[in-house]
């Protein structure tokens, strides 16, 4: 099997345990691969495994999330569809965000900071562009986009802390309207 076969498992493990918390033994157990086979697929070890999971998430952002914002729909429809796709990706708030898990651990932040920063900036810029096209000034559009990321990440953390997905679902429902407040 190709290494891409193991990406969903790696994503699940790194989301759940973070970079520092995932051991090669745990990865071996979950994938069914021995350590030698893991190194065959991922010669640089755990760092390459996490990078592969991160690349997968970044690709999903570009192909599934941001493509929605390029449609010729009204801004509210774009944002509603985008947040529905996000809800699906995060399993209605039950799954953690790989970016936030990796960025919160110093060792993995050092390794992956540029990739994570790139993804957040890309997303913020895409949201800002929709808002600017809708008549919001550039500074306000950027602030709203950043606030949307803050709300999304905060809702994920709170839902995990409470073991209750209601806050995440509520934020996903409200964000499109908050972003579009006052649009032409």
C-alpha cells in the first residue's frame, strides 16, 4: 500500500495526541505496520508523518474549503457552505484542529510553523477577499476574517473541554451572519 493509505490514521493520531504524544509504537499499532515498514514509507520518521498529515489538511483547505469561497454565490451562501464543510471536517466539533494541536507544542511548532502560518494566512485572505468584494473595507475585512478564525478555534477548544459540541455548532451557525453583517 502507498503511504497515502495511512494519512487518515496519522491525522487522527496527531489530532488526538499531538506531535509529542504520538509514539512510533502507537503509530505502528494503529497502522498495522512494523517500525521498519513505517520508516520505509516515511524515511524521516515521525516528522515526515506529521508533515504528511499537515499537507493533507492544507490540501483539503485549498480544494474543499477555499474553493467554496471562489463560487459566484452571494457571500452569505459561500460562508454558510464553507462552515458546513468545516463542521463536517471537524466531525461537528468532535475532532481537534491539527494546526492548533501542532502550533501549541513548541517542538512541533518549530518544525511546522511556516506551513501552519501559510494555511491560516491563506484562509484569512480568502475570507477577507469575499468581504472586500461585498463592500467591507480592507482593514475591517481582515479583522472579521481573523475573528472568524479565533471563534472557530475557540469553539473547538471549548467543545473539547466541555465534552459538548453545542458551542462549536452554535458558532458554525452564527459565523456566516457575523461575517456578512452590513454587507451591501
